[in-house]
């Protein structure tokens, strides 16, 4: 991983505090943020195992297709997470099966949020 890692909590907060996507605007990222995040995720995937065991409970999520509003709804589905800071529920376990991007208007926001 790089020394100038993306401040992930701040990126999470930007996603959860932003109403831009609801108003038809994208969440803005710098090129440096995206490059660093991509490098970090690439390194993590290279070092990690290709198969892991996950104990229940876990939420399994199917195709997102860039539907950022659906992703946000999934992450906020438990009423107790509403009103809390983004990092308060990151301990919950999810399995995302693929098809994260390609059809919706917010593909970049979806993949960035999943990577963060």
C-alpha cells in the first residue's frame, strides 16, 4: 500500500453525507484519491487469498449495475444505522456477488464506496 493512503473514513463520510447523487450530480473525487484507492485495493487483492470463509450473519447482495441509490439503501437497511456516522456500521459483513457497474448512472460512486 502507498504511504499516502486515502483517508477512508473521510471518503465514507463524504458518501453518506452527500445528497448530490439524489440531485443528479456525481460525488467528486480527485485523480489522486482514485489512483491511491485503486493502488491500495489492487495490492490488497494481490496479497489476500482468493477464497475466504465468512461466518454468519452476512448480507448477500446481487447485481448493483451502478445503482448507487440501491447500494445506499442496502447499507442503511437496518434502522439503527440511520443517524450514525458512516464508520459505525462498517463491522457488518456483506458479500457482493458482482456486476457492480455498467448500467446505472453512478457506477464510479458504487465501486468507490465498495472499495473504501
